[in-house]
């Protein structure tokens, strides 16, 4: 039996002022799936993620996460306790240590003693290989470490779903591959559903179980499925062009 989707997006419209970025975007994500949103620059990948998690208001359509409508403000705060988000660059607060950054969602959503919070933070930092860097400021660690710290924060509440915006962008190939392997481990061991925005070809083929491809000109989805099948079998010139460009840049 196929499980109910954990994320449902119905005819989503994203618009800023008079500029419409996305229209009539519909898809679902299954529990424990690694789902990737891909496409060329400016096609609305990050915009779609921001609208799904409620950071930007929908201009039309509906998003349901774990049975709750993201448009319902009271439900949205309950949803935020069940999801984690890794923003581009990690989005760490520069005046706080790595450990303090990871502790933020715990102190905001859980009534725990300081000792319990410290133990959770230590466990999450160890998970991402930063157990020796909790006392460092973000300015004192590398770009790859910032991504790992941001991921530790996203995982702080043991979320069912983690949204990741360009988790390997700007990293060297070795560090990027390490991030990909970490994501696979989290998915396999914890069953965490991962929704990843990326244009990085190596990461797409390393982690994605299913993808949707956005197109700037149509403001919507032009392809969906296994990325290897899209690469090998799609007769859409836009899909082929994306994979060829990505391959040349890799």
C-alpha cells in the first residue's frame, strides 16, 4: 500500500507584486523520500521552498504538510516543530557560537533543562562531525562547516522533514560529496524526509530518488521522475539542455 504523502502542493502560485514567478505548481512528496527541486538559475527553486514552508505568502493554491495546511497560522507553528530548514550558506547568527545556534530551535520549542539542551546540541554536532567546534563563532569555521552547523540546527528537534536550500553550493567537490553522504545517512538511519533545492549535478545523482524540474519561461514544472531517466530518456530539449550544461560545468 502506498502511504499518504507527507507533503502536498496543490496549484501553487508565487508572485511578488505584479511579477509572477510560479503558477499552477502541483506535486507530492512521500514519507522518507529524498525529493529534489532542480532547474536553471532564476526558475524559482528557492522561491518554491520558501512558499512551501510558509516564509512567503501563497498568492494562490494550497500546501499541506503532515496533514496540516501551511496557510493556517496556528497549524503553521505546529508544523514548524516537525520540520527543519537549512538555508543557503547555513544562515548562522554571527554573534552566537555554533552550539548556541544549534540550541536556538530547542529552546524556542522545547521546555528542557539547560543540561538536556546541551546534551542534544552535543549529539547533533557529533552527528555532523563538529563535536570539537561548538565554542567557535561562524566566522571561525569554513564554508563546509557552516553548512554542517546549519544542518545540525535543522536536525535539532528530530524533524520528520528537512528542507535544504543548495546544501552543497559553493563547496569543493570533496566537501560537497561529504555533505551528500551525510544526507544519505540521515535519510537511511532516521527515515527523515529530505526536500532539497539544488542545481548541482553531482549531488542530484548522488542523493535524489525523485525530482521535479522547474522552468523559468513556463513558471512551472516541465519534468518529474528519476533524474537518470530524465537525463537518458527525456525528449524535452529544455531537460536535455539542463543536464548538458550541468555536466559541462561539473
